[in-house]
C-alpha cells in the first residue's frame, strides 16, 4: 500500500554511502523520496528497491551537480513535479587527496562547485519555499574536516568549513520559525569517498577504523528530527574534536597531515 502521509524528502548522493542509508531511514519513517545522483541505472535500481521494501513513492532524478547550472535545473525539475520538499538533504560531496600544489586545479574547482556552489543553490531555493509556508528541515553533510585544517586534503576541508559555517548561521537566522537547519559531522566513514578522492592509501584508511555509514545516518537523522544545530557522529570523533579545540592550531594541522598523507604501509 502506498504511503499516504505525502511527506517528501529530497536526498542528493542517495545511491551510496551515507546518502543511501539516510534514504532508507526516511523511507522507514514514511517519507516519500526524491533521490538524486549522477548514474541513472543506480537511481532506477535504488528507487525500485526502496519502493518495494517500504511501500513509498520514489522519484529518481539523474543530475550531475558538478555542473554550474545543475542545481538550478534540479530545483526546476522538482517544482515541475508539483511535489513539496519537506526535508532537503544535501549529501552529495567529494574530495581529493594530495598536496595542494600537486593536485589537479580542475578537480579542485569541481569539488568547490559540488560541495559549496550546488549545495548553496539548493539550500537557498528550497529554503525560500520552506520560509513561505513556515515549515521544513534541511540536513547538510558537513564533516569533522570542517573544524580543522586538512593538509593533503586542503580544499575538501575548506569546503566543509563553509558548509558548517553556513548551516550554523542559517540555524540562527531561522530560530523564530518552524524551520531548522542541521549539520551532520561524520569522521572517516566506510563509503566510496576515498576511492573517488584517490585516497585509499591514506593513513586514516590503511590504519584507522572507518565509521559505519548506517550509524552516521542514524545520528544525522535523529539530530535533524530534534532540530539540533549540529551533531558530531561517533565517540571517537567527538573526542578528537574536543582535543583539537584545546591544542595549538599548528599541532592540529600536523595531526591531520599524519592522518591524510599516504601510509608508509601502503
């Protein structure tokens, strides 16, 4: 039987990793879905899976948010469906490992486009609709990377600092409304992020323990529903951020360099 609540969550990056786990959580909680990713075949498969398992409506939209106009196009496509987006989840994001002077500038700019520009466009356009009806929720995939400098991942850390700062500012701007913006801050998580970022030989991957994306998604979902400003997922990550807050910036940067640089074991 089809879900009759008619609540809709739009999730970017919904076919893998944390985005996929979030899609399942929203489906379990009677949200219909609008799922967005680049690969149409993956979208079709996930849409079919979620529809059958949870008896909800799923609208798949193939969109490459690396494109400068893609976020505007996505918003317009959603508006054309006539569906109201009650929750926006900006999950799509990528990184690139390597020394800043050596990494590909074109790739750097693509990451900034995806992690910052497209996220900003979707946030602003859907937030305007939420403000007009005084209801809605937004979950932004930030990262503990956004709280510390990131040698060997300098651009990615910088983009996540933007996401966190934007989210915290909007949470305050909206404090007298029925709309909330929540930032989810995971640490290194067991997804395809490292493969896409050419970071599989990073020390944090080779020697560290990666977080479970399902647990990260659960932390984000609960924080979103509770209207929290932000949540750091995982006790280890909470402890690391608490220590970083009292350490000299130079020491924090050096610790992050050791985690991000190629492992001597690889």
